[in-house]
C-alpha cells in the first residue's frame, strides 16, 4: 500500500462548482499535513497546511480525519485559475527524523 | 528575495555523460532536498541535507551524488547519465524537519533533463 494515495482524476468541473478531493495516508503516526498546488510544468507551491481542527482560506477548506486517516480539500466557487494538480503531502516519522511524503496528485480542470 | 533557484532549466545529455545541477536558496534554510518527478508518480526524494557539510540518501539515491559545501547551495551530480534518469528535477529547502509545522518545503522552478 502506498504511504499517500490520491485519486489522479482529472476532475472536470464548470466554473462556480464546488469540488472536493480526498487523500488517504497509511502511517497513523503522521504528524502534519499539507496541500500543495502544482501548475503544468511548474514547481509545487504550498497551498495550505491542514490543522487538526480544520482550516479555511478563502474558497479553500482543508480537513483532517485522523480516525479514518484521510485529509480533504474543498474548493468552492471554482475559478478557471484553479485548474492545476493538487498534491497531498504527509509528514511521517522515519529513521528518528521526519520525511515529507508527496502523493501523485489530483488533477483539476475547471471549464468555462 | 529570489527564494530557491536552479540552474540549468533544461539540459540534454547523451548516455554516459556527466553533469551537475545547482540549487541555491537565500532563505537561510538549514534543510535542502533534491527530488525527481516522473509522469504518474509523486515526487521522489533523491538526497537531502540537514546542514552545511552533511548529506543523506533519500528514496532513490542510486546514480546520483550530492554536496553541500555552503549552506545556501546544494549540488546534484550525475556521474554517468542513463536514459532512466530522464526526469524533472526539483530542489527544495525548508526551515525545519520536525514533526510539527514549520517544515513546509519551498521549491525551485525545476530542471528538465533528457538523457538520450
């Protein structure tokens, strides 16, 4: 089983739609969680950290479910500019340190 | 404040040639990383460094070497390039490597390498 799993998509939605992605992780000792955004042929950039209580940043809401070991990203009122690949990132303990493990990404296409 | 920069942006090599990719960061980060990204796969860690003069192996270190002679620079070397090393290479840096937040990674723009 992969340490971090995401549905690769693509999710094809119209402008204004609400879309949600889930990401599951296998290591219950995972400490911190992030969503990164990656545009085509660009580097990943931090979109938001995911806190235990859930957090919101404008149209974006991230939630953590430790019991079921998944995190989610909800995008409301989708814009054309939201089209990108969204990477789920999980921080896991490894070899007396920590490592960030990146999912393969979920691709989002927002159409006019 | 340039963040993380990488040179070169593109490179084509023939099998067996060598090259060095340079990564520089101006955020005074202790931790630096080299990843490769291939289609359909997540970022895979090649090597990383927890400080000047130190390096460690990541998930896929074979065929690569690294050096961190200065805190701001992290070099990735390919001694004898192979077609399997065709990929996009990303450098990243972070302030910490702890279990809690503060270990978000900041990425460079990437180097697209093709090995023929």
